[in-house]
C-alpha cells in the first residue's frame, strides 16, 4: 500500500477519528490496531508471520536483557544479544540480499562447467523489512548497553515495532527517543493537525509536482543511453539527484506530518543537504538516521573492538601518531560505507554508487584536508568568502551526482560505467537551446512548472537552512498564512502528476 | 581521585587527542566548543580516555554523554 493510495488515506482518517474519541490512556491501542490493519492489508499471512516472529524474538530478547532482569550473567546476556541481533540481520539478508551471496556461487559453478545454474531469486519481503530490522537491532543493543529500557507490554511493543508510516520508507527511529510520544496518546489539536497537514502538503508538492516530472525525464534518458548521449546523460544524472531528493524527502515529510498529527515526534532525515561544503558534511545531512544508525551500531563498535585497537597501536608504532588514528578509522569507514551500499541492495551499483565511492572520497578528504588547507592559505583564498562557499557547494553536489549516477544504473555497475562512456562520447550542449529537451516526455508547460517548482523548493530550503519556515509562517496573519497554504494545495491539485498515469510504487526508498 | 584531579587529567587527554595545548575543559564543555571534535574524533577521544583511566565504556555510554561533566561522572563511577 503506497502512502499516497486511497486505502492509506482512508486508514489514516479512520485511525485519526477513532484515536481522538478514545480516552488518552488507551489511544496507543488505536495506533496498534492501525498497524495490524496496515500489515494485514499490504502482505500475505506468510510474510506477516515472518514479521511476527522477528517482533517476538526482539521483544523476548529485550526483556531478558533489561537491566531490571538481574537473573542472568554478563556472558548469558551477551549470547542472547548476539543471537537476537544475528537473527534479525539474517532475516533481512535472506530476503533482500540473497543474490549478492549467490553471485560468486554462480560464477564458480559456471567456471567449473557443471552446467548447474542458480536462478536469480526475487522473494517478496515483509513490508519495511530493511527499516524495522535495523530498528530492532538498535533496540536490542540499546537495552543490552543499558541506555534503553525494554518494553514489557506486548501491545506497546507491537506499536513501536510496526508503526505503519515507518514501514513505508523509514526513518530509523530509536525506542528511547520515540517511546514517550508514541504512547502518550496526545490529543489531535488544531496546532498538531495544521502543522502535520502542512508538512504532508509540502511532501506532496515535492513528490507529485517535482519528483514525478523529473522521473519522466530521467526514465526516458536512462531507458535509451545510446539514443541520448552526451549532455542528455549529464542532464539525467543531475535530474536523478533532484528526483531522488524530492521523492525521498517528500515521502519522509509525509511520514513526519502524519506522526505530528498524532503528536509523535519523528527524527528528521534531511537537513538542507545541498548546502553542504564537503561530502562528509553532505552525508551528515542526507538520510541522516541511516548515517547515525551505522555510526552508533557499526562504526563505533568496530573502532572500539580489540582488533581495530591493535591495528591502531601497530600503525602508531610503525608510522606515527597520525596513522595510529587514521589506519583503524579508514578501515572502519570502508566497512561502514560498504554496508551503506549493501543495505540499499546487493548490486554493485549500490555498493559503489551509494557506498564505497563516498567512503574513498571521505578518506581522501581526511588524508588531504590539512594539505589542501595549506594550499588555500598560500593562494590567499578566503575560505569564508561567499564565492568560495558557493564553489564548495557546487563541487559537493557534482561529486554526489557522479556517485548517484551509478546508483540509478539498475542494470548494474558495468552499465553505469558504459553510461559514462555515452556521456563523454559527444559534445552536444546545444540540446538545451534547440528544443531537444522538449522531446523527453515533457512539453514546455511541464518544464516551466518544473523550473518554477524547483525555484520554490530552492528558496524554501534556503530559508529553512537558517530558521524554521513553519515558525515563520505561523508568525504571519491568518490571510497570508491560509493564502499560502491554499495556493500550495491548488498547486498540488492542479500540477501534481497522479491519477491513472501515476505510478503508485514510485517512492524510490519504498523498495529498499 | 578528586573531581579537580580528574579534570586535570582530562585536559591532558584532550590536548593530546586534538593536538591543541590551549584546550581547557569544564563541566559544560561540549563538542561544539572544541575545533575538530566531530563524530570521528569522538571515538578516538573515548578510547584515549579509556587507556588513560584503565576503564571501558560501552557504546551506549559513548553515544549518550551530553558534555564533559557527564563524561567525568561516568569515569568517577567506573574507577571507584
């Protein structure tokens, strides 16, 4: 069930109405019931059973690990934690990444001339598997480390585990951060309703008006790389970055908006990423909750492990203090970035284009940063000047775009490389002035709507980079406030691409 | 160990990790107050503190310390 489908909207409205008439202390049960309805509507019983087993294992493990449960030794708790974490990771890998592990097996069988072939496996996975599995792992580890209590009420656990907006595209929540507002049963007020609906509306604008239009252009060019070489490819590369941003952040806006209606505070997942001055800063502002998850539950445990500490000590002895710090850090970063790519899918287009490519760049930044700063000082570049900051932002955007061009090459990494071959094969910037871009599935009217919408997005992001746009809106008088909101509603209704031609599965991060 | 002695030791660790002899930390110091104290340097700092005091933090503690004061509380708790 897509978050923009009629089914989802009806579920939302019914849930909100029943939620509001329930007594406050029981309102969480309405949300739990909505979770159950959502899960049963979107998948068959077998997949629901898989999800139920994961929730049960996680619930039981957390109760056994809770600091209030003193009946177990440290070693027993370690075994329980390891088993529950491994189980959740194994289920996720089995359903989502099995082909990655089968690939070398296929190669070996082919090289050995056995004649045995293993088909490509495509299993339907439980809804939100990649999201909730990581959320469960974080929850188990937090309870094990003593920074979170275990939820002992199975109904409340179910609400946390399968909170239905999150099952669509995240973000990654933490029990310790969200449990208070999740179970509070806050009333739906004028404030929560208007703030929530504003956020949903903004998400709809990004998704329906901008992302879906860009999707037409990107889809046309990516479907025929030989037919659209040179500047077309570069146009597709840049358009895909904007498509992904408006699509994913738009979906997150809707999820956060829905949660705000119920008084539930979700973590932000984007923070004006295109204002970043470096790739490492970019990834602190893009898909932030995934980055935080990997830092806290992969990178830090790796760097604190005995093996990595030994690596640091040996590097310090041989190469000095700087390498003593950097050797384990770089090794940890490469593993973490591999996993970021791997989480997106078992294909090397993801592992490279959304993973180790950025890991390498961040490591190069760490290694060369001080030297580049000295060069800048010698050249007399004022690093705080507006020109230099703009240059750094454009540079970061282009570096990110280059990586994402592989991410979008769903046919694989090699096809992504070929695409760059087509991009560099022809010099044809004339397509931007000779009318060729009007033959990419969008007419002049659509392109004008797109450009104006991107300008609006840019201005709002620019304001939002400095202060809350919604707080600014709230300070205006009722005429301006509602005038702007109604204008946005009409823009979404009139210019939004939906209806029979709209592909309801087009939330890109819904498939991960 | 008194709190004052602890902060003197902490100052030495911070100065070594961040290569800055001017650093002086207090109860309220956070990552915003020290140049270069980002998420990557944070874990180096934690490990240097562990080595200095012969203690070990779990990752939950590492990620939930709000400021140097909270860090000092944890250290004093562990070396008791």
